């Protein structure tokens, strides 16, 4: 079974970045907030499910690679 998650940066400030995410480009109704200093994320709806974890890990991986927060992206497995 394939897993797919898309994400897009919505807003950011000096402390955190908010991303929308979901299973399709038109289905990104959920949000996660990534803390800049710790690189820890929290789901805004409180549900730490597989989609949230997949989006959070991909965002961190892209940051690690480019040393900047991604504007958008996707993860497939």
C-alpha cells in the first residue's frame, strides 16, 4: 500500500513555520507547526497520525539537505 502526503508553507515568523498538509494537492486541510530552533513539529488538530509524521519528517529532511525550510513538497512511500 502506497502512502502519499503533500505539504505547503502557509506562514512563518521568527519562531515557527505553519504548513498545510494532506493526501492530495487539493486536500491539504490539516496544519502542522514547526518550531525553527528545535525542528519539532506539532499537529494543530492534535492528531499525530501517519500523515502528520510523514509530512513532518519530509519537511525536516528537506531542511537538512538544503538548510532552508521548503515552500512545498511531497513524500511517497
